[in-house]
C-alpha cells in the first residue's frame, strides 16, 4: 500500500511539473508565454500610381529614403505596388532616387490611389506638371484609359534636382530630363478637348468623320460615316491642340474587317464654345461637333 501511494505521488509530481512548465492548467507563469504583437504602423499599403498607369517609379516610406533601411516598392503592371510597414506614414514617390512628390501619413491607407493631384498636395498647377513628367519622360504603350507610362529607364543623373524644384514650384515652365523637353502645356491643352464628340452636320467635307474620341494623352480615334452599309472605317492616330489649332495624323485604317495602311494629316483652326466645337480649314470649309 505504501509503495502504491509512493508511485502515485511520483506520477502526480511529473504531471504538475509538465503543466507548470507549459503554462498550462491555468496556474503557470504567464511570463513564459510568447504572444506575437503587431507594432503600430507596420501594416501594408497597397494601391496604384495613376495618371494613366505609371510603372517604374518607386513608392517609399519617406523617413527611410536614402538610409540603409530604405523601404520602397516599385510600381508594375497597372501602376500597382505593395509596401510593407507603411500604413500611417508619410510616403514619397521617386523616379530612380529623385523625389517627385509625397502623400501625407493620413492618406497612406490600404488600397490608396496615388495621383499627381495627391502628390502635389492639392495644387492643380503642380499636379499638371507632375502628369507631364510621367507622360513625357517615360515610354508609353497603349492609349486612352489603357495607356501605361514606364519610367524605369529614367535615371537620377538625367534630372537636375534644382531645375525640377523650380519647375514644380512655378519658377520655371520648362524641364529637361535626359534629352526630353517636358512641356506641361500639352497636358493641359489636350485635356481641354478630351472626350467624345459627334459631328452634327451632314454636309461636312473635312474630315469625313462621324464620331471622334480625343484622349488627354494626345491619342485620337475616329469613325468615318459609312459610304454604304458595312463600310464604316475606324481611324487611329495622334493629335496636338494648342487652343487655336489642331494638328492630326492618321497612320492606319481598318475597313470592313480588312486592315490596310493609309495616312492623313491636317492643321485646322478650332473654336470651342460650351459643348460645341468648330473646325475650319484654310479654304473655310467647316465641320461642327457636339460633346457627347
């Protein structure tokens, strides 16, 4: 009987020892239990950089820029990025190592869309100049809403930071990046006719278009009035608008499902009043559009 009690005491001792060592049974020392804690501000910020889709730029936690612990993410795909340990922190956008603009800590949330206006702090003139850098310094593919501007090949040594600061802050209206002259007025003026316009008259002679879509990146698409059923053609090209004249150029045509090469270009006088636009040729032939 004595031996049975001794064996039982030994068993109980080992059970209690095992429980207390693991903090189990409700009586263990809580200091031995490791509980993972997520530090404040350590969540991920994901989103897009847009003015079209902007690739090849870097979104960085501002306080880390230029340090050994630089925390940055490059944009890819459709301007997408994902930056860890960034929520609730000021973020900067860089081309290579050159800061272009920043967003405040309260804007650094999940699913943020970084636009030139956000980078400029709400300054529309500065936002337009940032847009011009994105569109004109990089390599563009696609058109309209699907255009992607890629700046991965633009390097810091191509950008004079003093000139950049003067350009963005209004002291200068021009900026050169590498061999490219950035002209922000093209962005502004192209936007003033961006949209879809429909020809409103039946006796027009130039150009023979029914519906024309202009985009803010200088791309143009026009559908010709069909000469007979099934023969409507779609033109694709580029344009420049300077508030007085429009110059356009087409290099490809698709007609009745058959692709062929063609070219057409012209420079016409433009007058815009509200939702009405009138183009006039040197021979005083006119065509009138209504904004759709």
